[in-house]
């Protein structure tokens, strides 16, 4: 029998073999069916990396708030006025520019294999933030349920753009319902709309995961978080991706430094849009950029 060559497009083939190599096939199933998946710590990064990441986030908390942060104690907003804030949470923004460890995270093989699958390689980083959360009411009874896709019409749906965003949460502490885990409504990514106020709360499940786990979720899934009932901090690093045709939440394209681009592989430039000559000034487009970082 004559064997014919595989018809799998090269890009897709590469992504699928990476998924197999990393043992993520079941996570792909979860994503398709439920709209989210939890990848265990051993398939994500080393314990050493996790510890370093946690330490770095706590250091930035202190730098920005002027208050000392301890995993076992509740936090304080201090001088940091970032939005959105609840009584028991704030976000640290623009982490990619805050420490090289976040560049490393952006290139994490597991994160990339999953995002390449979800976004078919069209993605760029939209924002990298940390939700610093402690004991309190949080989002209250509605759990803050929403989908991350940006609606442009009152009806909520932008044709053909429902899957132009995907999100991920790297858990830096254990996630349990009691300590304020994320809430997800399984299968809601197939409804292609935002929830109405209060809708989906009765179907929301806690996403319980060990520190070091990576939660990957479809941009269309309804999600939020349970209030944190226990003392201490719940920490994460949230990396949100969007299609290259969309504007990013945080500004990277022209703000990433030459050093950042030079010390990382071409994939990094692609993920921060620095390989795209559009967005020029009086000097006009610099066509060497896309060539340089291909
Ligand atoms: Fe969200």
C-alpha cells in the first residue's frame, strides 16, 4: 500500500504534536466540552518557578501599595489605586514590564500549546495581571459572572468575533470554593452571549485547583469568582490573549524594550505584536521589524 502524506497543515500538526508531547489531550477535551480546563502543576512549571513567581508578585504588591503582604494575612490596598477593586481585591497590571520572570511565563510551553490550539496561532498578549484577593464579600451573590468577549452591541454579540479572546489563570495559591476559587458555568461558551444579571449562578461550579495549576478558559465562558471566606491571600497570574487584529488592553508593541526582544525567541515578539510594522510615526513603517523577529 502506498502511504499518502498527511494532509494536516504544518502549523496545526506542530501544535497537535506539542499537545501530545505535553500530555494535554484530555485538557483539550475539557476545553471543547466544558469551555475550561485545569492543568495540574507537574505539567505546567517547576515548583522552583512557582515559588519565584509568587515571591515576585508579593514583592510588586509591596512596591505598589507601600504595604507588606503575607500569604497568611489579609491584604490592604494602601497607596495603589488600581481598578477594579472590591472590598477584598485589587489587580496588579502590566506585569510583563515589571520583571523578566513574566517574559519567561509568556513563553511557557504548556500555556502556549493551549493558546495556540484555542486561537489557532493568531493570538497576542492583551494583558498580564495578578488578582490579589483576600477575605471578604468579593463579587457577592452574582459571583461577578461574565464572559471575556467584548460586546460591541447592546445584544452582546459581535459576528465572527466571539472566539477572538482566550484567558488563563496560573494559580499561585491553592484554589478551593472556601478560599475564593473561580466560578465557571460549564458549557456556557456555546451560548455566544453574556449572562443576564444573576443568570448562571445556580449552575456555576468552583474551579478547585492546587497551587501551580493552570486554568485555561474559552473567551466565551461565563465565569467569575466565589467570595473568599478564609483568612489570607489568593494569588494568580492572569494572561489574557486576543486576536492580532484587536487592540490589546495593555500597551506592548512599541513599549517592549530592545533588550526584551533580543533576549527572547521570535515567538515573544509575535506575542507582543512587535513583529508588526503597523502603528508607525513620522518615519513611516519599519519593514525590518517583521523580518527581524520572524
Ligand atoms: Fe473575566
